[in-house]
């Protein structure tokens, strides 16, 4: 079994610290008063905005009355959460908000991705990725773009693991029609999609332009699910200057319903693969 990423360990730790505090009937302010720090600091540790050091965790657990093997396990979790993931090598072109996503993506068991504008990063060819990055507002220098492309290609390694994540993708038909990088680049990208569509662990569906779901556009989102029940499902939303991570059960439920609706409106696997192949042939 693959070792959970530091990001997932950090997320699991924050969930446990919050649960134990609430179980002890304490507020963040109560805990901060006992540790002679602000309640805000406790809250920031519980939300992952600042890292919880092993010593911090040990002090918190003493207040919550947690001892023995359970305490030792959580302190070790705090140590593991402070380790650096492979993606830290790309730190100069990896903003903090996206670093968190890459860490979660690397350990997800299932990903549900809706993209109305571009092919998802996990499925992009190198040339298509470069064209997308160059076309972005405020694109960086050539060296930065090269690093961003390298990071995107490195992320795709999860698809070739012995037990890759189950990936379900819904693409708007417009994604197939916009010739990102020109016809040659786009044809190669479409052929890659057609090839990937045959994999049993990967489902690609195309949402036709005529579909009713196109009337009220949905912003792109990714839903990440994890093998361990202790790790709650996360919905990732990206915008121009940052991102949002949604974990509230009701919000996640609504996004799950939206994704199910989009899948129902989209073409089936076979029809989607045929449309992708025909579109690629039209660029020959």
C-alpha cells in the first residue's frame, strides 16, 4: 500500500485535533488560554493554515486527556506531516494553494473532474500543457513555464502506479473544439484522450453542446475521495488568484449531485470516445 502523502497526513491530523477538542467540550479560546496563546492559533492549526509541530500536538493531547498508543500515533502523524513531498522541488512555480491540491491528488483513490474549458492537467500532453500555460493571464518566463510543464507531467505518474486512482472526467464538447496550440498540438491531445479512454480505471465523457446542462454553466471543479474513511472527501475549486477546498458534508453532497447530473447528461464512454476520435480525424 502506498504511503499517504504529507498533505493527507496533515489533513488527517487537523481533523483528529478538532474532533478531540470538541469531544473534550473545549473551545479554541479555552485551549489557547491553557497554552498561553491565542484561540486563533489553535484554530489555524485545526484548519491546517499553520503546521502543528509534534510538541504542539503532545501539549494539546494532554489537555484533551489522550494518552498512550493513541497519543503516540498522533504525534508520529505530526512528524510525518512535516516531511516534504516530491512536489516541493517545484516550489518556485508552485503556489501554496496549489501545493495543497497536488498533495491531496497524489493520494486520492478516486477523482471526479468536470472541465468546461480545457483538458484536465492529468490528461494533457506536454505541448498542450505548454500552450495552455503560455495562454494564461500573466504567464511567466520560459524557465517558469518549463518548470510548470514538468510538474504537470510529473503529476501524471499517478496514472501509471500499480493501483492508479479511479478517474472520472466530464468534458464540455467545447474543450474538443478550441484548438489550443493549433491543429497539430490539438490533434495529438485528442489522440491521447482517445487512447486514455480505453483504460478500465479511467472514464471520459463528453457533455454535448446541445445538452440542457450547458444552459446554466457550471464552473470547473474536482472532487477527491480517499481510501481511508478517516479522510473526508474534498471538493477543489480553482480561481485566478487562488483556490477553495470544500469539506462540509452538505456542500460535498451538492457537488456530488451536480457531477452525477453532468454524467447523466453527457455521452456514454463509447460515444464520447468516438466523438473524440472523429474530432481528431478532422484535424488531420
